[in-house]
């Protein structure tokens, strides 16, 4: 399940939740308000780095010896 980051509109508290994609937005853990906004956060993966390393090994195999 993905981790979502939220910020409370009432008190400004930032928090994160592990949630299913289909779940509704949570309430603020500090003040209990239901008005929260989802923050835009980067998604990180090593797939792109692995791809680039694989291509580099094909082009410059002596570099990886």
C-alpha cells in the first residue's frame, strides 16, 4: 500500500498514512478536522538507476570490472 502525506487545513499539521488507493482522506491526528489536503511527494524507485547501470555496462564493460 502506498504512503500518502497530508496537511491539515485547520491546524497546519503534516502527517502521513499508509492507505489503500480507494480509501477516503483521513482526519487530522492533532485536531480531528476532516479538511486535509494531500501533499505532492516524489515517488522514488531504483528501476531507472538499474536501467542506466545496465546500459552503461553494455557500452563500457571495462568500467564495471
